[in-house]
C-alpha cells in the first residue's frame, strides 16, 4: 500500500505544489504545508474508495489542509509579506504591461479568502464547474455564483491598484 501511495502521489505532486504556492508566499511555509498535506493524504489514503478520480480526492485533501492552515495563520500575528521581487514569473513574458497585470493578479489572488483561492486555482487549472464542485464539496450553482463574485472582486482589486 505504501509503494502504491508513493507512486500515485509522485505522479500527481504538481497538485500539492500548486495548492501550496497559492496559499504560501514564503518557501519555508510552502515546505511546511507540503509536509502537512502529504501527512494528511497518507492518513486519509486508506479511506479513499475510488468513488471519484484520485486527483479529485487529492485536490480536496490538499485544499482542505491548506484552508485549515490558512485559517490558523490568520489567527497568528501579522507577517510581513514578501516583496514582489521574490515572486517568480515565466521568463518568456516580454511586455512590462503583461508583467504588471500578472503582478496585480497575483497580489489580488493573495487577498482572497481560503475558499475563493481554492475556486480560482481550480478555475485557472481549467477544471470544469462540476469538477470544482466535486473537489470543494459545494454545489455547481454555488461554484458559478462564487466564480462570478470572485471575478468581480479580482477586477475591482486590480483596477483600484492600477489607479
């Protein structure tokens, strides 16, 4: 069982890293969250019943663990956020305008609530509303409503930053 678990997790480790990168700016915090998610996946693995795709289950466990961790961090004293120079953007971006939009988007996403971050991450991963609903445990209609609200919220945050 351990070998099977390790193979599946290794094959899908990108999910864990994506979730961690959206919830943690600091590399040390990301590494801690990776460890928490892996521990939770291992602890929960015996209860995985193949009723959904493994990746759907993995997203659900990873996001729930990240949201729980995110809530715990909110209760701690404020930390100084990393400077924009610490964020990594794709090297092939040529336009400074595009770079600025990406910076604004990343900053706006970082200010979303836990569930909003989960939904936008899955949306950007091109998951369908059905898959997002399955992973997050909310209805498809509520996913659509939340997605519309998130888009409006991001546009508002980004436009107020541009001014």
